[in-house]
C-alpha cells in the first residue's frame, strides 16, 4: 500500500530525520479516490454510513472488569457542566442511554487483532516514517496549505476551485513566550500553551500525543492606535484565561496607565503583575479587554463573559505519532496523524446557550424516535455547533494530510457539541497550566516537555479534592476508557487490583508516569495506527488498539444500568493546591540537594491513610466524607516531609515519631532514638546584623525553652551549662543569671504561675528513672512534687486563676489528663479512654481546657478536643474537634475566640506535593458536643516548606509570630498580620526557632544558634 511504500522509500534513502527537525514527505501527493475496507473513499461523498458517528467507541465499553468490579470511565466526559455549559449528562454514567439505532456497535476496528500486521513492520521502518514531517517541507513550506491553495478536484466539494474552510497557517516555530513565528520572523497570531491532558484515551500511552494553539482576532493583538503589540496580546489572553478559569492570572509586569484599565482591581492605575478575576455585571463589577479589543468591546462589537471565549477565537490541535529517542525516551513525533481546527463564529448569550442545551438534551432523550443529532455544515466549510465551526484533516494512505470526510468529521462533533465536561465546547484551555508556572504556562512541548510536571487536582462532588490521574486510574483500573492498557495496569496495580502506593506517590510528582508509554509500546501503537491509515477506514474507528478490545460490546442493551450508584461530577480543577504561595508544578528539577537540605528534609515517610482522610483546596486534611461509595477508590497521599521539630512528650519505642522529632531538646536521653538528629549549633547559621536584635545568653551550652514572667521582667529558660538540664532565670534589666534548680536531676519545661510567684516544671531523676511535675517559688524555695505518676509525664499548664494545674501522664500504659492543685492535692483524672491525650492548654478565661488526642489502634491523625467544666471538675463536658486533622495546638488568642495550631497539610512549596506541617489560625466555636474550627487560614501562605510554633500577639491577636523552614531549608521567624493578610520574614540567620511574645507585645524572645551555640535572642517588633 501507499503508506508502506512511502515508508520503505524513506528508509532506503536513510532519511531518518530527528524529532527536532521539520522534515519533508517524499513524492507527489495522491488525490485519486482510494479503495478502502469500507469501499472506495470519495472525500466529496457526504453520505453517512453511520449517522451516529458522534457516539464515540468509548460509549460501547462494558464498565466491569474480570472480577465484575464496577468501573466508571464515563465520568471524564459525561458530567454536570459548569455554567454557561448548562448540560448535565452525568446520568450517562449510570445507564447506557442511546437511540435505538445506535445500540449496535459500528466501530469494527476495535474488534480487529492487529498483531500480525504489527509484526510485519520493522522498528526502523516505523521510526523513519514518524520522523518525517507531513506538514512542513524541507524548504519550510506548509504542505497542506499549498495543496489547499491549488485545490485538487477530489477535495473540492462545491466545484468552485476554492477551499472554503481553514487553510493551515501555523509554522510551529515558537519564541520564548510561545508565539508562533513565520519563516520571515513575523507573527502568525498563534500561541502555544502547556496544559494537563484530559484523563484517558488521548494520553500518549494510548497512542497519540497532541498540542494545542490558541489565536485571538487581530483586534486583541493591537493597541488602540492600531499597532501590533505582543504585550497587549498577552494581557488579552490572560483576561480570557481569567474568564475561562474563573481565577486570578499572573502576568509579566505591565503599566496599567498605558491602557487605562485597572487590571488588578486595586482602585488605581499603576504597575501590576496580576489580572484580577472579578466579573459580576449585575453587581456593577466588569472586566475589559485592552487595546483595540477594548474599544470594540465598549462599542458592543466584541463580547466578554465568564466561561466563554470571545467571538473569533481559534484553536489548532495537532495529533501526532510517538517518537522514540536514542536514549529510549518517548516524545511527540513531527509526523501528524490529524490536524484539528476550531473557530468561534457566533456569540450566544447565556439564555441562548441554555436554549441550545435544552434542545440538545431533548434530542438525546428522544431515543424512542431514533433521533439523529443535527449537525449543520460540511467538511469543506466546517461543521457547526453552539457557535463554533469545526474542521479536521487526517492522513491519506500515502501519509499526506487530507481533509476529513463528512462522516469522519461527524465523529468529532459528539465531544464538542454535547458534553458536560467542556468549557464553551472546548477542552484544553481550561486545563492550561496555572499562570504561576514557567513562562506563565505559555510554551510548546518542543520547548519544554512534561517530565517532572506535578499531577493536577480535581474536586469531585461528594469525594473531595483528588489527584486527577490517580482518581481516574483507580476508577478505571486502567489508563483508558477502553479499560485496555495492560502496561499502566501493571505499573499501578498488583495482580489482585490493589493499588501500588509507591507508584501513585511517584505519579503525584511526575504525571508522565501515567502519560508516557514504554518505547516498545510506543512503537507498537504507531504500527497499529498505520494499519488503519493503510486501510483508510477511520469511520470504523481510529483508536490504535493492538489486539481486540475485550471490554467492547457488539450490542448494547437499551437502558442497561452500568452499576455505578452515584455519578462522579468534577466541580473544580487546578494544577496546584491553593496554599497562597507560588505554584511550581512544572519547576525544573533542582541540583543535587546540599547535605544541609538533606538533613532538614529527612528520610521521608508515607502519607496518611487515604481511605480515612481527604483534603480541601488548601491542602488541609479532613476526615473522609466520600459519598460515592466507590470500592477500591481512595485518596492517595504524597510522601511526607520529615522536617525536624522538637520532642514534646516521651516517644518511647514509637520509632516513626523520631523521623520528625529530632531537634535537640531537654528529654530523657534514653528516649532519643532519632537517626538524623539536628543540632542547630553544629550547622552553618548565618550571623545577622539586623537592627532590633539582641543576644541575651552566650554560652557554649544549650539554652532553650524561654518563658516570660507575667510582668515581662524575667525569663525562665533551660540550660545544660552545668552538665544537666536545669532551669535558669534571666533578669532582663540587670542581665543577671540565676540557676533556679539543681542537679543531678534533670529539670525542664518551666511555666510561670499567673501571679509570677512560682514556676511549675518537668523533672526527671535518672537514679530512679522517675518523672514528675514540680513547683518552686521564684526565689528558689519551696520545691514541691505535685504529680508523681510512676511513668512519663508531659509539661504542666497553669489555669489562669492559678488554683489548678493540668498535665498529661502515662499511667497503666495509657496517656490521660490530670488536674491538681499547686500543692499536689485535689487530684482529678479528667480522661480515661484508650486514646492518648496530652498537651493541655487553658483558655485565657480558664473555662476551657484544650488537649491533643491521638486515637488508639490503627494510625489516625491527631485532633484537638476541648473540655469545659460547667458541671464541675468531676463531670467535664467534651467538645470533639470538627476541623483540620493532624493538629497540635500552640496558643489561644487573648479573647479565646481563635486558636493557633500546627496541622499536617499538602503543600507544593518545595516544587513537589508533600505532606508537611503548617501553622493554621481558626475561629473556634463550642456548640453542643463539637468544637468547630472554621474558617481556617494557613498563615504561612505557601512561602515555607514547613512551620511550627504560632503564637498570638498578646494585646489583640492581630499578629501571629511563628518559626518556619524556608525554601532555602533554613529556620527563621515570620510574622503574619491578621488584619492585612500580609506575611513578613523577620529573621535571616537560618537557625531561629520557637518565638515567644513579651507581655507588652513589643518583642519576641527566641532560640538561635547564629552565634555558634544555642542561645536566647531578643527581637524588637515595630
């Protein structure tokens, strides 16, 4: 056949052209009618052999595996649309709803075994073919465009010797901003953008790779004075992106005064790097294009609305073979399988679109009358639907591109004129990489491939936020809607169907693990598709199946239930979690990490149990509320960052805890089993000369855990300068140091009584291995053991009236809370269940006791419960936490209305999604038996890789100080302003941790090794 002859001719002349080159086809193009498996191919023939060609082959798949497990590949296309896509076809997930005449499967190619034909094509022959361009000649000319200019009669539908449709004019020569350039370095108006491929059949692992270009009309590319301006064009494209995504869009800095448009909506014209999405015309909030387009919009000649592209918008997609590189990589080839074109010809209002969808929906449901979808137009002018015109070109049997026939074109219309999954009938642009990505996402795959691109996220109604590809793989047990990708099945699932956790964790960091096939599969898929090209029977199916697709039904039973109990409806899509910081989803891999960075990030650790927990768009972890009841589909958490933090309670033999709790701390030495201990004094902290910074202690020993006296004149802290941990006092006015406790016993974690006369603290006697809580007067007298549990004990907490102390102790093998007076009398056991309860914190008014709960049994993330005493000390009321999971409370706000705590979250601030910890501030409401924490704000805003120790400013909680590991893997102090939402890094030294506010709110005391050892420092706050 012509295809094989062309390939052999190329091979015989050694015309192996690299994938970076734009090569040439050989020989003249054939235009005579071809004999195919479905008869003689006459492009001009508008007869439809299959009038239901818009019902794509995937719709005939039986959605059950060999174990009769119900799968759901249908949700990718059939879902509840986001207005102004008013179509809700999600019920197609639940049953096979087709017209009577459409029940018989017409896609015979899916039943064909291509094995022997594939074996008859050599790898060298196939590579020679795909490395030769059928779009651009050796001289740089557009082959198809020239053919359409000198129109073959066999393509001329109306006999006027003119091609009435789109004539290709993209050269695929992109500058650094993704703009396409012609051979004379002019601009074609096309711009390439990187996007997340829609899950499923059109992943490269199933045979084809694609790209998409967008072009807005000339008015969008010109200033008001009529001059071509790429800056104007880029801003208008960003405005379109904001309207399609319903989100703010980052842009290169631009002066708004040049265009008279307040792009960032800050109320004034100036420099901005943001297009603010804010469109609600009924509320008087408008958005406007810039340049000529803005003037035409003002005149009513160009329209702007959320979820819709402006009239005249064009898209161009090339669908390509796969090339295998010399180093066994797989990438898109230069040879095109198809070239697809769309242009928005007409503008429809929301009301008109709603009417169109109502008609579409009615047509679908009139299956008793065998209704056929009405698609006006023809292959030469294009087929029309919902204001758009669609046209396509596909390979002829000699490998050249030709116009699609009427029936071949109809195949495309099922997806573009009647799916809930589309945005203004299109797919790709709504999935463009977020504007915080490299080059704001404006680049072509030939400039930057997808390797290392983080997996996108999708929110499923009733199932929370999911990793999109992982969710799809779990819900299909495959990588295609045909349920027929054994390579991906083996990559992500065990033989019994159990998901491979490590494979899914790796997928979160690099989506090409799902997209890209092995070289062997890529070559086989190329060959399989060639057999279809040879046969020219695209009307029987154009999917590159290697063997017959087992899941295909030859005949569908009318209204057959799929077994899916509840439709999965995506309601939001993003590339990154909205942590408030930059999104580095496509960041290039960094150089080999330093020893310092490796020590800080630790060995890593598995994430939580995805069957019990889910996340929101901020990456905050919640209890799972999966309403879909899908067997075997769970959230797959990424790996944990095991960033160093200080031990809070004795960890015993719970080895996993030492992956994080490895900062030097005053604990029982035999309890420290950290394999990667962190001693800040041994690290290369950077000395700082910043103003307002004063060193308070200076000793080679370790000084930690400073606590202010209520009057702000004295600091109690822990130092091992005498050889063991002891409590010391620093009198700030005089600088005098006084040792309060004596060895050989170990004393730490001091807490001042509300009147400042006494301190409570933790004590350990190494001779008896006994831990206890003690009190001592400020002058060093009256040391008293007030809790002696015969086991480990936690830090004590004074009730604000000074009459009671609370502490956690392990008695009878279980950690519980205890309440007692400062002299040790009136002892009350507040909890006695199997859960581990620790870390008591009193509310400022003393009415409520917060404490951490670690449920027993299988690993569960910790929560924060609250105890009130309206019925007396013996009958406390428990308010169970209803908020983020994996929390460790740090502080109450002065009025008790807010809590600050550390929580495990998913953050992409390292460039890869990781479970880490972040400081969160939540409003707190105790109602009935619940403690509702909402709203919850991550105050580090994605600017750190992990943070701890948030504390409110003492006067009004308007500011929150905390310490954090920065993206440079250094520990510094930060300040969050609750009024303005601004975040400020306070220190730069790299070893600054655990800040504490002075009672007057004017300074912070903290620990730092910037002077060469662990000392106390003071920072003034303006």
